[in-house]
C-alpha cells in the first residue's frame, strides 16, 4: 500500500509517500501521521542547513582529498 502526502511550507511544497508491503499490517493513524511529520522535519532540516564553504580550485571546481572527500574551508 502506498500513502502519498504533501505539505505546503514556507520553503515550498514537500511531497513524499509511505510504502507498506501488501501483507504488512498498517500502522495506526497516529503512527502514520508521526511518520509523515518526521519526514517533513527531516526535509526542513535539510533545506535550512547552512551550506559548507568548499575549497575551490582556480577553475571553480571543488577540491577533493585522496579519499574522495570534499575539502571544506574553516
């Protein structure tokens, strides 16, 4: 079963879905609402997080270390 949902926020519309196996008992309405709220909170946290200040080379490309991790200033 798939439960589509969307929230309109000051950051735009967040749309997602909860998917459950057909033979899986569905959570209660309260649990489903909590799952939706948690997904919304995670999305808002992501879109409002400060962006890292990456180290750039002379061409404006992100510089990576030997392990493939982007270098961050400060």
